[in-house]
């Protein structure tokens, strides 16, 4: 069914009526960027409904949505959004999955819901190294194909002859691509008047910066103020250590020439961008 028809029918549903009373927050982020910490902080300190990668999980719809956005919209209106409307009693809900910036934001906006976005940044090299150590590689590994976008996908940073690059370079390319998307969406949101808050992973450990994030999420003055004691307790420990996220698997050793690999990839991206 074409997207406009899916949207039109959905707006006549009880699900849409319920969601129209809610403030929905999603992230624009890479993964391995503090999303689990953000989730726990929102749950424990701000006391709002928040989840990291809940059922029904978007990662299983990523490939299909990239290939056919109608499929993604169908999943949203028939599975994901009805689940939120039925199972979240609060009027504020945040989901911190990194999947949504890979083809779903335009679908959310087409639905006309009260959506806002947290652009959660992390240094691309740190993102790439963490993904590589977990063997989550775009195009090359099962995990990478499931949750990451790659150079063969449409609308991404061009990388001619990408098959010739190493697994680490593909991880670094992915982190650079998400950085590009974050900049793109920041400009688009600002131009369109879509609410967004832009911060770095390290900012989640700073009480004053977390307070500013909470002010962004508190859309009226009656909402609860963040709890400083819970903030201290949550930030005192790593909420998503790599060995847990990696399900106990041993880290892959980083390449000895990692700096050279990054520099080569940077040059390739810059050269291609200059020719565009």
C-alpha cells in the first residue's frame, strides 16, 4: 500500500488518537554512543518511560525499510506504534535505538506525531573501534548487516571500490556516515522547526548538561525535575560495557596500523566529496 494511504488510514485509528496525546522521543546516533546510559538516566533520574532496543525491534526491519520505505511504514503503523500506544501508559516515551536514523525519521514525520529527537554524538574513531572489537562490521558480518548501514546502501557517503577496504575501515566509514547524518538532521530539524537536542556522549555525565536535556524533554512545567542522587548512582557505573553488549565474546584486536587506516579512509571520503 502506498505511504500516503497508509498514513491516511492510520490517522483515523485509535492508535493515532492515543499517540497524538504523547511526546515521543527518538535518537539520531551511531550505537556504542551511550544510548543505554541515556535510557537508564531517563528512567531513573527523570522518571519517564524509556527503553533501549525494545520489542518489536527495529533492527529486524532495517534492511526491508532501506529497500522499500513502504514496508517500514507498514511496520510502524501495524506493529511498532500500536505496541507503544497499548503498552506505554505515560504520555512521555523515549526510545534510544540507533536504528531509526537509518530510514525511519522521514516516516515518523510523515505521520504528524509529536516527535522530537536527541542527536547523541560520539567521536567517530571511538565508535569505529568499539564496533570493530565486537566484530560488528558493515557489509561483512552478520551483526553488521543486521544493524548497520554500509557503502552499498542508497544515499550514503560514497566510497568507490568499498570492497577493497579493511573491516576496520568499513567500521570507521560507518561512524563517519552517521556523523554526516547527524549534521544533516540537525540542519533539517532546525529549518523545519522539529524539536531536537544535540549533545555528546560525555555530556551525559555532566549534571548541568543533563538538566538541559531534561528541560528539553519536559514540555510543560508540571513535569518532574531530575533526581540528582539517582543521576550520581547511574553515572557511577558503565551501563553497557562492551563485554556485556558483546555477550561475553572476546574482543577483536585492533589493527596495528589503525591510524594509517583511518587517514586513508578520511582521504578517500574527502576526495570523493570534493568531486561531488
